[in-house]
């Protein structure tokens, strides 16, 4: 059994402690622990976090292996400090059957770089017309609990109601991509002063907010769990805050890019900024940061959306929507939330590991850093300053909005059940 001693890391940003990993488990946490033949990682000044968990990753396999595979996506995840990701269902074929989710789950087991929990589609072919075989996906080896038509909205209220009713039986959750389709026909960017000036089709905040308002009411009516994907507006925050104040079972996520970027960037017409939901305004960014800080928004989810360059390096109107995010998420959160004083590192552990693991009901992930727990751990050097260069990404795709930007922090080590997947910033 291999042993690793992480020496002098600030556990969740608090006291500097030694952490001994023995095999797959945290064996001891304390001061002056004996190395006793263990490999030693000197972690002076570094922060030790529970392994990060992403609720929203597009791994693209099967079907779009030109943009990402389970192997390359989980390598990117490990580089970003993740030990588990939820793989979205909008693949080709769509993950709407037990067969496809089992295939993704098996590929994840073989990749080894992080745990892969498949998300099942809510409706057949993401078409919003007929419920997919939710029960069979749950019963399969993949044990699916999170269902989403992400990329598309489950806009039919009856289908949404039935989905919420169905998953209630096994403690599942519907993760909604909130986008009223009629209100966003031809939409290219946030509807506001910038879209008016640029003459691009606007994507009104109300298209997101009206679906969230309907769905929190449906979730309350059914008594089931709703998770709202990638909140992007101040109004969405208000609705989720209201739903939570009622005690309803509603959770929400925000992406790193919606915590940092605004629609002003679209003036460049660079499709790297084209994303769904669109980048919004400064006031929305402020509201999202505050909501993540006060817990109204439960977690950060990357919406890692890899696209090959031919789908992004074209004119704005033709470009695909989405940006990669796994390898920069923690740095963006450090920049927008920690360095602004909105969240401490314990808060980061909560919003990027504990809560997303709890929402996905993942066993063995999002656990405290203490003796007897599985050794899923991330070590971060917060003092590091570097410039993002997508040429060094483990992801197969390069569509990052942060190319050339200086961002703080670096994941130096990631441990998946005691085994290093990243050491000294490099994949193992
Ligand atoms: O920007 C996005 N890209 N938003 C989504 O909802 C889907 C995703 C994708 O699959 O590319
Ligand atoms: Zn989405």
C-alpha cells in the first residue's frame, strides 16, 4: 500500500496540518506526523481542499470525440482539481437509455483520471416530447440520479411535472436548462443596450426567469427536487432565493464565466464569448457573486463545453455556444470570490465540492478532510500567478475566454482515492 504525507497544508484554508494518505484513505490529520516511508509532498503555503466535484461537464463522448473524449475531459478535470464530474447527456447518441449511460460510465471507470457520473436525458432525444427511460437509467450500472436535457429546456410544463414526479421515487433530481424557447428565437446574446447597439438578436433575462419561476412552483407542487443550471441573471437569483425561503427543494449553480465576464465582451465579435446562457451585465455578475457567497446559489458548475476550432473560429452568428472551463474554474473562483473577500477557502470547498456532491448524491466525494475518509483531495498554490495558455490544456478543445489573461492560483496535486492524478501541476 502506498503512502503519501502532505506536509503543512492549510486544510480548507485554515490551520497548517499534515495529512497522511494510506492506500485509498486519509489515515491521519495532525501536526508533526511521521513520514514513516511515505512519499512526502511539501505543501507550505498551499491550501488543501476536498476533491472538486462538477455537476455540469460536457465530455462529448460518444459522438463528438473531435472536441473531447471521456479520457481527455477527465484529464482536464484532474488538472483543474476535480475528482468527479457529471457528464451531460447531449451526446450523439443522446444519453437517454440505460445502454448509453452505462457506456459513458464504463469509459469513465477505464479513464481513471476522475470519477464520471453520467447524467441522463429527461426526454427522448432531448426533444422535449416524451420522457426518456429514467427508471432504467437509474437502475443501470451508472445509477443515474441527475437528469437534464441541458443545451435545451424542458419547456413543456406537463413533461416537466411528470419528470419531477418520476424521479421523486428514487431521490433523483431534474437539472433544468432554463430557456423559454419562443422568447429566445434567433437570440445571439444578452438582450440589452449592447445587443441593441450591435444589432444582434437579444436573449432576454425573462426567458430564463419565467422558466425558473414555473419550475420552482412545479417542484413545490410535486414535492420533488429541482436543480437550476447556470443561473445568469439577478432576477433568477431572486426567484431561487424566494423558493428557498419557502423551504422548497431547489438548488442552483453558477458558472465561473458568469461570475467574471459581461456582455460588453461581445463588442469584439469574438465567438469565444458566445455561450448559452449568454454573458449578462455587470449588475447580474454582482448579484450572482453575492448569491454564491450567501448560499442562495449552492455551487459552481463549469458547463465545460468544448468545441473544435472550426465550430468557434467563424463569424458570430454561425459559431457554436460554449466555452471550456475545467482547467480554469478554481482560478476564476479564487479571483472573483476569494480575492474579493466574498468567500473563504472553506466556502470554496463547500461550493465546489461538498454541495455539488450532495446534490448529485455522490458517495465518497465531497467528504471532509479527516481520518477514515476517501482520499479525494486537491492541493492549491494560491500565491501562483500565471497567464492562461490553452496550448497547455489537457482538454482536446481550446475555446477558453481567458487566453492570455492572468489568473491566480494553480492546482499542484490532485488525489483520486489516494492515487495522484496530478503531481507538481502535471498529469500523472
Ligand atoms: O453554451 C452552452 N454549451 N450551453 C449549453 O447549454 C450547452 C453547451 C454545449 O453543449 O455546448
Ligand atoms: Zn445549459
